[in-house]
C-alpha cells in the first residue's frame, strides 16, 4: 500500500475506536460514517451492481373461444 492508503487506514482505526467509546448515538454514527469514508479512500469504494433490467416477457396467446 502507498502512504496515502496507510494514512487513511490509520484514520479509520482512530474513528472506529472513537465510535466504540462514544456515549451519544449521534456521535457514534458520525464516527462510523467517517471510518467508512476513510476505508473507502484507502481501498476504493465497492462498486455498485449494474442496474437490473427487466426482461421482456413473452405472453402466451390465449386460445380463441375461451
């Protein structure tokens, strides 16, 4: 890993430690959010899956007289 990645991983660890010791839920959430941000910076964001396309569905033709 390069120096930037090492720095971001170190920052993520600090934020995770702060999140675990936070007393207020909003502070805990903020620290986990920042940890995720730093992990994304270190490793790159996880790719989002391609959007699912709806396949055309062939409808059966109803027999006449029904």
